[in-house]
């Protein structure tokens, strides 16, 4: 997926300090299991000490020079540097876009109506303060809708729900999939959510994209292609799936960078994650899911009611979408 492979032959090794000082990675290390994860905002690299393979973003397994665990210390192949520093940078947007255009943006504020989504309950000035995910995401969705319509009058901008309405997941994806665009045009699917955690200290934003291992169902049907060979249909579907995944990753990265630019100095950037939830899985288009913040953290819950902060979140997503479109259509 990231188009880089590691050579398992003679390798220079770095100490953990050397590796971390030259990347923005953090390490989670389970000494008992001999298992570790190097995480950057763009890439998750999982490894077992002394095993000649690694896993990228929990999905892509590849052969690699092994991490050495020696005398209680970890040593990393120098080739990991390139992976951690350049994750995804090698993807060539021009090849992917191939003359296509973004014709429409589908914004989907999650939940609504009888489905409040995540709920935060906090005590503020001695009284109960309640915050519902459905309200936060509707607010940001409406702001984003207005902004995108102003900036892109020649594109379809659609908001799945305009008010506090309940929509099933099927209704949302069907609305997006039913949008009519030409063959050389794409729809972007931006799902908005807010987070909850038992750990009330958890804060920050994150952006999810679809795992390449999760099938989106049959994207290319026999009827559409006039192809009768099931094996060929399966190959076409795999290619389309990979293309959608790469586009989703690029959109996710762009939006994550956008959010980092507007709120990254206020809250943690929790990075890019792989999604396998229904709402994104069945959208047959580049799709991301933005988690705006945690309603379960008191400070963040309060922030998520401030128009200023909601505007910043909106601008972050907008900047990311705008950057993606600019790169895509360049
Ligand atoms: Zn949600």
C-alpha cells in the first residue's frame, strides 16, 4: 500500500534513541510478548523482535530486516527510518487521479434523532452539563456544508441530515452511492463523529480510513462491465478497492494535516487509523471518518460547545478537503 519494501540483507542498525530522534515515531513495546509497535501520525509499523517481517497499518505484511532485541535493548534496521519518515509520500496522486475530478462531497454528521451517539456528562459550576455527539457533529457538518458550498459552487455538496433527524446507516450510504456523477468524476464521503472513552483523560482528534482487507462488496458488477469472467471481475474489484483505499488514505492524511494546522496546538493529534465500520465500508467512494474529539473529557466536551473551536475544526477539515481536491485535480 505504501509501495516501499525493505531489504532483509546486510543492514545498519540504530538504537531506539537514534530512531526516535530522527522520526516522530513513538514506541509501544511489550517485552513479555517480544512485540512492538512504532506509531507515527501517518503509519503504524508492528514488529516482533528477531522476526524477519513487519506489518504496516495492521494490514500490509512485508518481509523486513528484523528488529534485534539484545541484552535488554532494541536495535532497529536503518531502513525503517525511510518507512517512518516517508510513509505514504511515495504515492503518486497524478497516477491515481488520472484526469478525474471531484464532482461532489457528501458530508455525513453521524447519529441524530433518537440516536444521540456518544454522551458526555460533566459537572460544571455545580450543575449537570450534558453533551451529545449528534449535536456536535451536526454543528460542524452544517458549518462545513456552508463553507464548501461557498467555495465550490460548481460541485454538488450534500449534507446527509440538515437537522436532528435519525437516519439508518444504509440510508446514509445509499444517499451517497446514489449521487449521480460522470465516469471521470468522484464523490468524497466525509463522515463526522465524536469520540467517547472510559479513560476520561483521552482527548484529541483522529481520522479513519477504510482497511484494504475489508471488502466493500461488489463494486464492479457484471452488469456494469459486460464482463462475464468471474475471475476478471474479481481482479477488477480488487484493483478498484485498492484505488479507493489509496484515495481514502490520501484524503484522510490531508484532513488530518488540516486539523493539525487549526487545532493541533490545542489538542493531541491521534493520527490516522484504519476503519472497518459499516458506514464507511459500504460507501463506494474515497471515504473517511473524522473523530472530532472526546465528549467524555470534561475540558474537551466544553471546547466542543464553543463556536470558535467548532469553527477551527471545520476549517481544519475544509483545508484538508481543499488540499486533496487541489492535489487530485492538479
Ligand atoms: Zn459516532
